[in-house]
C-alpha cells in the first residue's frame, strides 16, 4: 500500500530524509518513532505530497507520488491524513465539516452525505454531536471528528501525525481507542507517535528514524530489546 524507495528530501542545504526505504502492506499498522527532527513527520507529509521529495520514489495505493502527471485529487481520496491540530471549520457544524469533501469532491447528495456523517461519527463514538459546533467540543472530541472527516472519504490508507500531542492524558486515551478500533477493522495505517506504549500495543511494526534514516525496524519487541544505542537511549532502556 505504501512503498518508500531510497527517498531523499532537502530543504536547501539541509537534508531531512536520507535514503529512506520501507513498505507498508495492506492491513498493516506501522508506527514511525524518533526524536524531533528525525524526519518522521516529513516522511508522512511526502506520502500525501504535502511535501515533494528530492530523490527516490514513493508509491501509495498504486499512485507514484512524484509523477508529474499524478492526479492529486485521486491520491488524496485514497489517503486520509490527520494532524495534531484538528483543522475543523469553526463556523460549520460537525455534520457540515464531515460532509463538505464528500459533497464537493465525490458529488454526493445531501441525504447520503448526512447518512455517511452519522455512520463515521458512530464509528468514533460521537453520533450525538452531529449538530454541534467545534467550540462546543473538547479537544479529544474535535480530534475524533477530524478522524471521522477523513474516514468519510473512504480512504485505503490512514496517516496520523502526532494526533495526541496537544491533548491531556484523559483525552489522549479516547483518541487512541478510536485508532485501536480502526486497527482491529483492518485499516492500513502509518502513524507518527510519541506514545511508546500505544505503539507497542497497536502496531505490527515499529520504524525508528534517526537523523533522516531508518535506523532500526522490527516488531514491537525492538522497544524492549533495542539493537542500537540510539534506540536504547530514545526509549530509555537501561537508563
């Protein structure tokens, strides 16, 4: 579903990604971990072509992301992405936030779009908030609406970029529970997270990035028994 092949990314003279290669199979959940500045969020943003790569190739759901003929609209229908900021329109209700893209991009009629909004809100445990405005919701609820909004486009892949970093522990738990349910449903997911216990519990594989490279990768066991001093220091094993 996702393939990175020797991907490089420069910002001027600063190299952020340095020969990154990895794959994510259908139905797999992969967690990208690493210190701030290691390149993990940049890698995620390159998948949806929010950032362009300098060298190499990324293929997502059959789309070659660097292809100049790429149809961005089709790519972004297949790839849902949720950020740490909720990016909800404050002047629109929850229903309107969720149905905006299906109605404009997929030309879905109003009734079907509303039914879809109820369906995805139920999926994230917020069906009763259909007519609420973002300001009436907690941070955790707003983040769950942001997830529902992405799910409404029926993506093949979901990307999560530190979606709990702005939330307190109680609200973090409710958002992570939604992601766990998505994992159990078979959704293909790539998530950047600093929640190590969550990554160990939900991810099929962990990819540790360090200085723009894939430094260590494997099942969640690598968090308990790191092979490199860099990962050992990062997770605090032996300290």
